[in-house]
């Protein structure tokens, strides 16, 4: 839909016609000191709390109080295999088979555990390719993997940079890097949706390209999971990781998801770090048996997981399942398209959208570059009751989230932006 209109009435009409509009009332929307709802545009940083989350967590607190250790087997939702409640819905959201997905640990930890298995440097082929403006944690993680294996982290890191004067990474450049250095690169590790620009990469294209040069390919999908259709299985990637506290609304620091492609599911030769939770479920509690690897992504688990955090993920995934991810993605395109339309109509040379204007190359986030890196604009927006985030050097990231943001939120954002710009 591209025939957007200006004016408040049009926003109200879009909300009126939105069959997902009732989901907003299922979330706690932060308020200002006077009790007015803020315009929350930072679901890409920390998703809002579903109202049902408390009940899901309380259930586990009650079972713990009532049953103690027996909650593992006799709780309403027995804790022993609690992660299995999450697998199917999570797999659906990232476009994977249940065998390929597990919820465990936190994000950067999972990135390391995946690299233990999938970054296998040799003196000839040891380099790691990442995008130049990768999320800092990812960059630090791959640099430390290089050092861990005895390589220089400057020499070993190849950056996929945007061209001079451009903001977005270009696939031709990636092809050229691989043509030139492909046989030196052990691992291609890209953020599925770039946190800074909001660019949603063509995962399939990158995986195919990387594989054609003999590289392993992994993605950090922290800004993609719950935001765009990742189709991880079809992408052919070897592994992927993501967090659950951004678009997946599972609470600060909540657990991470990991994907390992089916073709690695039964490969016991892959090196990995293991613990009792990667061991065969049937014999896990015999305690003395030799290690017996679980197949699939579950075989990368180490520890019995934090159930309270898992309960929050379960609550959030239940909301996603009810709303339907396809419908959410449809609304997302409409909501962000409307946002883009209104921003462009402002015709203000102090701001520029750097996110791709092709809806298939982005999720809900628009990154607004501010002329002369004027952070004041962000601060004024905050004072006006709009929560966005400022990312150095010069970008305000805004993410209207289809589950709880309305077209009126977007309209209100623009009206307030007009007064502060
Ligand atoms: C949010 C985010 C992280 C944060 O890592 P944690 O281990 O969860 O603190 C890392 N990488 C990317 C790409 C992110 O978007």
C-alpha cells in the first residue's frame, strides 16, 4: 500500500481498519510523570512487557514454592523439558525446523559457542568477514576468537564496508571481497538486520556466496527475530543466533535463540563445548554414563536453563502465535511505509532516512541521520514524550513495532518532530 495521506484522520482510519490494533492493550505502555502514554519507538532495543507475562512467571514461582525440586517433574509445566515449550513457535518465527532451534544462554555467549563449532581456522584459511558497522559485541566476540586461536585480530578481520558517501553495504563489494580473499576466510558472520542502518540483508544470497568460496556462514539475527521473515532454514546458513528481549518482548537480558542447520544435526565430529544438557535426555540422570550427544540444536545446550526467564519468553511467544507472524509482518510494512511517507513529506534537509526504502530490505526500523550529528534533536524528542535511541555518530533509530505501536503513534511522532525540528 503506497497511497498514504497526510492528516490525523487518515491515521485514525488506518488504526480503525487494523485487525491487530487490539494487541496494543495487551502490553504495558510506559507513561510520563503525568500518566500520559509515551510514544515508544525502541522495541528494537527492549520490547515492551506483555500483560500476561507476570502470570506465566508467577505460575513457576508458585510451583517452586509448593513443590521445590519436584517442580522439575510435577510442576504444571515441568521444568525438565521446559525449553521444548518454546521450540516450535520460535522455529516458526525464524523460519526453521524445530530440530534446528533451541533457546539457551544469552546472545553473545551463544555466538561464541557457535564459533567454537563453526570457526575452524587453519593457517591458510583463518580470517573472519563481518560488516564494518557490526554491533560492537559481535565485533569484540569475533576478534577474541581470532586471538583465542593465536591470530592477529587486525589482520584476521575483514570488513565489509559501505562505499564512501554511502550508508548501506553493497553486495557487489561483498562479492569482490570474496573473489579476492575467499580462500583466506574461514567464517562469514553478518548481522541479519544491521542494528545501525536497519538494512535487512539477503541471507540466502550471502550464505550461497560464502559457501561457494568454501567459507562457513553464520548470522546474528538479534535485530531480525520477531521483526522480519528470516527463513533461516532456506537461507542455508550454518548457524544463527538472536536474543529474545528486543522484538521478542521477553524482558531485559532474557535468553537467546540458536539455530544450527539440519545438515549439521547429527554430526558428532563437530567440535563443541558440552555439558549435561547436551547429553541424551533419557539417560541424563544416570549421571555416570559416557557422554551421548543430543541431535540437533539441543545438542549445544550446556546447563539447565533459568525457568523464570523461559516463562517470560513463553508468554511472549504465545502472543506472537495468537497474532500470527505473517499478519504482523504485513502490518509492519504498512506501519513503516506510513512512517517513511510522513518523514519524506516533511521535506526537511536536516534529517535523512538511511534505511533502505525497499520494504523487503528492512524491517520496521527506520534510522534517521541527523545533519551535523545534532544530538539535541534526540533529546528534544525525548522531552516531547517520544522514546527513540541515539546511536553514535549521528543516527536516531525508530522502530514502530506492529504488535503494540499504532498508526496514531507514528502520526504523533511526526507532529511532535515538526515542533522540535
Ligand atoms: C542486541 C545485540 C547484541 C547484545 O548482546 P547480548 O549478549 O544480548 O548482550 C549483540 N549483537 C547484536 C547484533 C545485537 O543486536
